C-alpha cells in the first residue's frame, strides 16, 4: 500500500489591541509557516486591523474578555487542531521557522511543542535574567487550552509528551523604562485583583519577601548581572512589580473592595 504523508495544517492565533508598530513583523514571521492566521482584535483605534487584513482575511473583532479568555476565544475560531500562538510583540526566529516547517509531516509524534523565548529589552537582548523563558506555544487544541492567572496566561495540557524545538521566539518587550512602568501599573492592578479573587493568603511582609526573592532569583541565580545595566534594571523593576502587586492587594483588602 502506498501511504501519502499528510502535512499537518497549523492555525496561528494572535490577539491584538493597538499594536500597529509591532503586529506586522509578527505576521510576517508566520508567512509560509502557518496555513491559517486568526487575529482576534479588541477594537483597536489605530491601524492594527488594517495591517492584519493584509495577511489574513480572518480578523475578528471581539471586546476584550481577559487575556486567557480572549486567547481561548481565538483558538475556538481556528479551523485546524494544531495551534501556534504568538503575541503581537513576538516573532518566530528563522531557526524556529525552520524547525516548525521540519516537523509538520510528523507533528502528531508529540502532544505539544515548547520553545525558549528571548527578550529584547529597550536596547539589548537579555541572555540571562529572562532567558530561556520556555513556553508551550504549538499545541493541539483537543488536549490543551489557555489557563493560569491573568495577566500571566500559559498553556494547560493533560499531555505529557512535550518536545522542545530549536530556535527562539523573539520577544520585543519594552521600548523604554516608561513603557515598562506603565505595564507594571496595569498588570499589578490585575494581579492584585486576582490575589483577592483567589483568596490567596498574604501578609504585610509579603511585598518584602516576594520582591526580594524575585531580585535574588533574577540578578544572582539567573545571573542577570551578565546582562549589564539592563540586567540591573530588569531585576529591580521585576522586584518592584511584585512589591506593588502585593501592596495593592493589601490596600484593596483594607479598603474592603
């Protein structure tokens, strides 16, 4: 009998909101790799939708439901079982593009695929403090979905055969310290609400203990000092992120909100 090898079809899923500066490079890196591109946009007021439509006719407008909910909604819109998920400020490196193309004919041999994510922070690549930030981003929607705690979503899967691909997801995170501070303010608000919603226990010491641990982890254990000045900034601001999140939660609890 003659068997034809069926190439698996992959749907790339992206959620967007006012990402006109970054979405094009993201979509470009998926060209020729993904068989379908699904963009779920939460009513951008810039050119994001217009740019997305140059790369796919599947651009869906949907009010923002929360990171996890929005990403799961995007997955539901996909025609194929295999999903490749990227954020607008991420791209596939050439090596990762090649790796994904290389497994398409035997994709079913694993349940999901993970890959390191490398972050470009303001003016340089971080090779230590936020690397290798391993992410599962290529998965079969039959046995995986987005979960975790907003705004830090991740893939939840019952699958145990997860294979790591060579090559990185390039993550163009923050363009400036102000940019990072704005995100910290936004994400700590969501994070504090989640701490209260999930009834997590924390005390007046939590901001100190959690933030000093984060600084120690990034700067010393993960050798953030090797990332030069950017390593100091990232380690301090990451610690601040956690300090502010717990502080906001404590204050919200005192206010009884």
